[in-house]
C-alpha cells in the first residue's frame, strides 16, 4: 500500500470515469470515497482524508460489508490523529469498542489496532504493548490470525523500544513463525527487530540466521522495498559489530529514492540507517550529508505527528552534530530528545548507539538535566553492554564519567545471581511491587516475573519475603 499510492490514484480515476454518480449504488461510491481517503492520508492531507471517510459513511451509513465499515472507522481515527486531534481519535476508538452495536470481531480488531497505531506513532510504548495484548486476545478468540500477528508485532515493537530485548526476541520470533499469514511489511520489520535484538543480546549467530530467513521471505514477497529493508538491517548489524567496511559498501550501493519515506512506526528505515552509517564513517562530507538528511527526515516526521521517529532521528542528530565538534548544540539536541523520551518509555534509540551516546548523557546529567531518567538510561547501558564498539574516527576522548560495566558481586551461591537479578532483589528489599520494579528498570512485568522465578530457584526460596530474608543473610 505504501509504495503504490500513485497506482491507486490511477485506478480510482479510471473507475470514476466509468461511473455515473446519479445512478451508481451508494455502497460503491462509499468504497471509492474510502480509497480516496486512504490516498489522501498517505499524501499527508489529513483534513481531506477525514472528509472522504465522512462522505463514505454518509453515502451508505449501513455499509453491509463489515470489513469496509471497520476500515472506514479505523482510517477516520488515524486521520484525525494526523490532524492533531489525538484525543478525539482515541475517544472515538474507545467508544466504538464499547458500543454494543459493533461487537463483530473483525470490526473490534480494527478499532483496537487503531489504538495500537496511534500509540506506536506517539512512542507510547506501555500503552501500545497493552493494546497489542488486547488485540491478540480479541483476535485469538475470533480466529483472526492476520490481526493476531499484528498484535504480536505491536508488542514486540514496544518491547524493543523499551529495551526489554528478551520479550522482543520472543514476540518477534512468533511473528517470524507466522510470517506467511502476517502483513509482509510487518513480518520483514519484525525479523529486522529480531535480528537487532539478538545482536544486542550477544547472539550474533541467531541474528545472522534471522537475516537469512528475512531475505528469503523478502524474495518470496517479490517486493523490492522488503529486500531493501533486509539489506539495510544487515548494514545496521555490521555497525553494531564494528564492521564499517560492510556498512559503507551498503551505503554506497543504496538506491536513492526521491522525497521522504513514509516511516510510520517501523523499526528498519533504510533512510535512517544510511545516516547511521554516514555518522559512523565520520568524514566531513558524510557528516554534513547526515545532518542535512536527518533534519529533513525530522521535519517530515513532525508533519506526520510521528513522535517515535522524531525521537529516533534527534538522537542520531545529537551524535552527528557532536562529531562535527559542536558540543553545545549537540547537548541542546540531546536535552530535547530526552524530554520527548522520558514520558514514553523509549530507551533503545539511546542505548543502541553505545559508548559515544553514554558519554553525551553523562555530560548532560552533569548539567542537572532529567537526572532520574538519564540515570536509568545509563544503567541500561551498563546492564546491556550494547551498541557499537568504539567508532575509530570518533573524536571522543575517554571520559571518567562513562558507565563502568558491572562486575559480579561476591555471592556465596552455587549459581550466582545475575546483575539484573541483583537489581530486582534490591528493589524487593524496598518492598516494591512487580509493576513498580518494571517501571524502574524499563522492563515488562512478565520479565520481572521470570527474573523472580530464577531468583527463588537460585536462593532456594518460594516467596518474596523469604527471598528478602535470604538476601539479608547473604
């Protein structure tokens, strides 16, 4: 759909030339107005989009085809979000879900996905994760396999952004298993997210196997955009491994597409990955191109009210400007990015950039900016030990404020607790509940439960109280 808007316009024009509006059935005119509304959305014309969807409803209010009714309502709400009417869109979706007159599974699944769509665009990871779960439950009970894979993707995307990489790996893995019944763009993107998650979890062989399957699937879809995404992800993996030569070869061979891409909430965007490579290479010309391209992409994302991509781009701008030796401007950009990320749960964009970003965050925290949130980000760096190795041409001198990798604390246990399990145990001593622990550590409550079970097993206890008592003795 994203790559074929021009073709849709041509088809609509041909259909309209064959119709007489006075004698054509209202249901058919409704469908034409629906497609015109979708085209307007992807042309970033939100007001016209809503007008077409409204006309589609007015022409035939009792549209018999459930799928079309669901689509009209869904697209109306995402177009309202594009117009800056997020509260109206969210309220309308919730009212539709509660309505007794719209209990068809197909209809409800589209409305719930509308909530997923908006929350992902706004970078609201926790809300997106919850709505993704609701979409999976609703789709499963109504045997809507296609919608269920979207729910898995949404939860995986949100987990990835919150840096809950174990959850992301599991959820994206389920999308991979069901890739032939999933939306193809989402399936390829999920495999890209899975590959990056595996690399960040120090599972390079698993990342390579995922990329192999992604390439196989992309070739099966016969869509060149999907193959471009796979090659882009390969370059991103190369950056994480410090293989600048491979990443640079991809960047030089990249087919230049005019205009700005429609990025939505997807995780692998070749135009953004190209900027990652240019920043890593560090030449004056490359940095200049990256800064200009990123600003162009940021303005495009702002026009789409695409907060998740705005934040991703700003973090990269921070590093690009820093490598141009414009430290003050870099810190100003980073402060803006942190302000956007703090209420959303977006963590991964910072941590994926590794030690150079940690250095900048340490500089920012010394200015007393968002101390608690940046402290959590820096803890995530230490815990994950992710991101690219040192970038050879990066003009950064060693900083005494870089987070120091945690060394195992002495433990008189047969199987020692991991650093993450020790963190959770510390919070148990403070009598925090699972949700509070999850919020503090930027992980899901399910991941907290998994760690707790491991802690109980290693300590030989069966409850939180016993774990705390045993910990105090140790």
